[in-house]
C-alpha cells in the first residue's frame, strides 16, 4: 500500500510503498478513505514530542471501510463504514488514562496510509450525515474537545464559555459542541476573518489575541468574565485567562502551543477559587458521548482543505503556518 512515512526529524514525510497491514487477533484492517492532521503530527516531525521513532506512519484520525477482521474477531464489522477512536487502551479508570494508553500514530502505525490495522474496540460507526473527509476530521479533535468541555469543565447550557485560538482543529470543534450544548460561546483568534467565521458557526463574538489589550477588550465586548475557558495555547496569555474567569470558574486546557506560561499570578488563581483542569484525549465513554451529540445535532466538522495522501507534507506545512480554519484532511 501507499503511505506517507516519517523517516527522520525535520525531514519531509516520504510517500512510500510499504507492506499491507495484517490484522492481529482482536484487530481489523480498515481501508481508509480519509485521514486528518493534528498538531501532534507536526510536533513529531519537528522532534518536539516524547518517544519519537522512525520510520513511522503518522496520523491519529481516519475513516474508512472495514476490510477484514483478525482471528476470532467479530465478522459483523466487515464491510461497515467506520471512524477510528485514536485513544488506544485508555484503561479502567475514567478519571485518567492508564499506563498502556497510546495515541494512534506513534508508537502504533497511523492513518497517513491506504490501510491500517487497529483494535475493533477502537472502531465506531461513521456518523451517517458526514462525508468521508468530515468523518475523518472528527475523532481526535471531537474527543479532546468533548472531554475538556463536559467531563473536565462540566459545561452546562446557558453558561458563558471562551474558546481560545478558535481556528485550530480542536478549538473549532469545541466551539461547535459548546454551541450545540446551549452555551454562550466567545472566541479568540489571530485572524479577524476566522473570528467572523466563528460567529457564523454560532459564536457570540470574539477578539484578536495578537492585539495589545485583547483581554480587557474582550471583557468589555462580552460584558464580563467567563464560567468556562477552553485553551490549548498556554504561553504568556495564560495569565490573562485567569483574569477572564469568573470567581469559581473553570479553565480546561490540553495543550501548550505557545509554550509554558511565564509569570503566573497564583494569588489571583487561588483567591478567586479558579479551577485549572488539565485534560488529554478522552475515555471510551467520552468518545461515545461525543459521537452521540454529533449524530443527534448533525454537527459537521469544518474541513479547511483536502490534500491527496501523496501531498501529506504540504498539508503539514499548511498546519504549521496556522493558515487553516478547522481540520486539514488527506484523501487516502
Ligand atoms: N492533550 C491532548 O489530548 C491534545 C489533543 C489535541 C491537541 N492537543 C494540543 O493542543 C494544541 C492544538 O492542537 P490542534 O491539533 O487543534 O492544533 P491546530 O489545528 O494546529 O491549531 C492551533 C491553533 O492554535 C491557535 N494559536 C496559536 N498561537 C496562539 C496563541 N498565542 N493564543 C491563542 N491561540 C493560539 C491558532 O488559532 P487561530 O488560527 O485562531 O489564530 C492555531 O490555529 C496543540 O498544542 C496540540 O498538541 C493536545
């Protein structure tokens, strides 16, 4: 089969012919129709991720048709249209993943390929209202956004939530899920055009985080602080998020795209009873909750652009430039 292979740090992904995957007991082979990029793929290519090994087929998101099932597996999966849950072996504790937990696409071979072997426990029916590219865009971003919003931050209908860096893949799905759940959603972005598009998806408004004084401007525009903030940027602006949270409010974060926050004023955090909640991916229960809301409310992940599998490296460069609004997808 063809695959886009990570061969070494800071080298372009190489389009290569590699052996077809074989389903081990408990696994299925899925003929992929589409795969989607995540920032993780870029961190790995840049050498900024733990446990890097090469050669490796990257890619955590995929959708396709089950071609075969390994020994003693449930043959009912064969021929079904599926999406892949990229959170492998979460473990028994819903509060945190166990020691066997892995994210699809390192160390296990990922979705930037024509086929993949994956445990049948990580297959879920493709939501019927989604095209292949939209379905591939859903799993990792939807799962991460769901857990941060609902399992960790316990967002409720009518609450005010701020989503930072809304053009990002997870952030935009968080915006869509929060709107569907009846929250009042505000956004930040580095681009006025992306803020306008966020409003078209149901955000009440937003500000550009590149402008000086953006936090004060947002407090004024939004009419006060937020019950919940969802962040994956971290960096210098994380201190602003504490000021933007109402006393007793929640900040759920799952990334540090802009680095670790310098100069945090911890007093503002504890005196105002702020809950700062780390979050990563999600449990099988989170994944089921996310797909149920997506199916019930016919949520359609925003696909920024589709590249052919052979142009996977060009797709990563597009992600690196933060040029996207939503998910970047590969057609397999
Ligand atoms: N822990 C987990 O389970 C988990 C899961 C998924 C992702 N992540 C992490 O979360 C982050 C986002 O992942 P992704 O795949 O959604 O990435 P992505 O699609 O590449 O989106 C990144 C977005 O970050 C925003 N951004 C950049 N600098 C910012 C800043 N200083 N302030 C606010 N926003 C900023 C930009 O938004 P605009 O375009 O709107 O300016 C950009 O589009 C990455 O660090 C990733 O590693 C963690």
